[in-house]
C-alpha cells in the first residue's frame, strides 16, 4: 500500500466520527461516504453528511472534503429528521448519485452532484411508475440502509432492508423480511422491477449469521458479493453469480470485536461490541473491507477502520482480525510515538452491578471538549485493574523501553505482553498521583517482526493513557 507515512486504525483523524463507511474509487482518488456521528450525541448520525478522500498514490493523506449534503436540504419533514447510512455511485451520465434514507421513514431518497465530493442537491424519492413511493405503504418491504449498484451491463440495482429482532413489521405495517432489491430505470429514481427478496431473514435464523441491516454490493472477478451486518458480530457476506438472486451464505469477513476469531465470541469480545456497516474496495490489486468501531462507550460515536482481506480462487473470503495497522501494508515500526486511541483491544474483566455502573466505570476511548472538525486529542480513559489494552502489530528491531504518557491516581503493577494471553515481558511497580499528563518510562526489551503490544494494570485506582513511545 502506497503511503508517505504510517497509517493507523482508525484511518481518519481522531476527532472524526464517520461510521457506515462505503469506499469508492473515482478517477485517481479513494472517497469515503458514510453517516456522521456527533461526539457526545444521544442518537445515531446527528451531523450532516461529509466526505473524505485520499489520492491513490498516498492513502495516508486523507483530505476533508467538507459537508456534501445537509439535513435541512431534504425538502419535507420525514421520520426522525436525521440521515442514516448513505451510498454513492457514478451514473451513466457522469453525475454522482447519493442514496439515503431519513431515519424511520422507509423511503429511499436521492441527491445528485456533478463531482464526487461537491454540494449534492435533492433529486427525488425512489418511486413506482405510477408515482407511489417505494416502501411507504403498509404491506411493503421496509426500506432502510440503501446500497446502490450499477452492473457492467448497465442495469441499476438498489438494495435495502432491516430486520430488528423478534419484529416483523413496523407501526405502519411495513414488513421486516430481510434484504431486498429493486431494479431502477436510468433516471435513477423509478422502479423498473421488484423489489424482491434476496436474503430471507428465515434462511439464516441464527443470530450469528441472520441478516440484520447494512447491505453493500460489489462485483469481484465475476461474482457478486452482498455484504451485510448481523445484529452484533460483524460483517458477513453472501455470494452469487447474478446480482438479483441465488445468494448463498459465505461467512463472516470482519468484526471490530474479533467475534468468531482468536477465541472471541459475544461473551468475551476483544473490543466493545456495537453495530457495524461497511463495504469492499480494490486498491492496486488488493482488497480491503471498511467497517467502523464504537468509541466513548457509545453506539452513537463511531469511527471508521479498514483491514486487508483475502479472496480465494473459489470466491471464499476468510475472516480477518481487527488490528491497529489496517491499511498500513504491514506491522507498524516498533519505534517512535503512537497515540493510545489506535488500540484494537479493550477488555474489561470486572463485574458490575448494572449497565449504568459499567458505562460509568469501564475503560473507553474518548476525547475532551465538544464535537469538532479539527484538533486531535483522543485518549483511553479509566484504565483500571483487571482490564487489558492491546495493539496489533509492531515490528521491533531493538526496542529497550517504552515511555507512557499517563495521568490519574493509581498504585500497583503494570504488565506488558506481546500476546493477549502471553507471559509478561515487563512487570513493574507503578504509582501515579497527578491530574496532569506525565511520562513514565519502563523497560521493554523485545525484537520480532510481528508482535502485539498489550498492557494490563494490576492494582488500585484508575489512570488515562494518551500515547506511548518505543525507544
């Protein structure tokens, strides 16, 4: 992967909260379209749509493209008034079409722009030839999380669907059936055929693989990959030889909590569980899955991550683990300073009396101040006894020690390991008593081409971690 500097997960700046990221290459840039969470928000996707992009010859150089569509541009009151996960495609006319759904509306809306990241303008709502809106009436399939796809033969498909647990219709009688697809006319708005069901929720009744939401379609080497999310447990996929049917379950691709890999399941996630949404992109002959993770101990404060995936000759995609290096094309260099927020492991083995107590006390990746579009500053808050913080992976040549930037009141032992359940490389006493950031240097003699970096605190009190430096 080409880059002028190292790339971390999350791949955007630490102050940016873009979940549901869909990656697309237009001309010579990679564009990321997604929802837009608000730090400290009390609901999903409270901010306007923005876009980020990076040149293909340097994916470490993401650029903020600004607001591309504002909530007040939707021309009439609808649903909850916030925009959920969008998707974008370049139409046959060379213009760019942004598909979105206002929360709780069951209507697919479309905005259009002459450039990938300019100011989009409302175009209309997806409708039948007689003018009726698709998904509006009782008995129709519930429309949610649009995924737009134009096949090589020019046919246009719009995927959608939401399946909340133990609910089969909404208060208006619209049905939660699975994932469905409608073919559109060339005007990008009129339904030509369908919608028809392509993944029935009853086909995969287990919560581990049942369709929940977040469809994303790609054609790769002649096969059609329909990526979707389960309720908790990451991104899965179905595969077919046609875009509008015949899909067969393939497996899980990625979970930011490593559910389904490395011995982790719903009851012992390596990172706090949350919802998930993303898509696949090919970059220089290699494939990557884009996804998002929770921060601030909230499902309303999510950040984008990405990992390389590997597609076998038979089309199978094996699950990949969550790492701190993602798009970096290999382990991070085991020297210099790294921000604490790139942790891919954050486990709390303590027992709490209720969810409210856990929400208050458990470690989290967070920031100080209000929501903003500049100024980094994320850190890990509330590291306490019986908790683990981890990073993957680093290449160490001759590391001798590590300097932590910490603050808090705590006394005990700090253990450093190379694997999640390994033996400590370092186990040293530590005492902190300061509300200001201070540097603490501990020995950490290690070499290796692909090493994890984990810390466990054994003692009383809590502390925050801003960054660490290998020397």
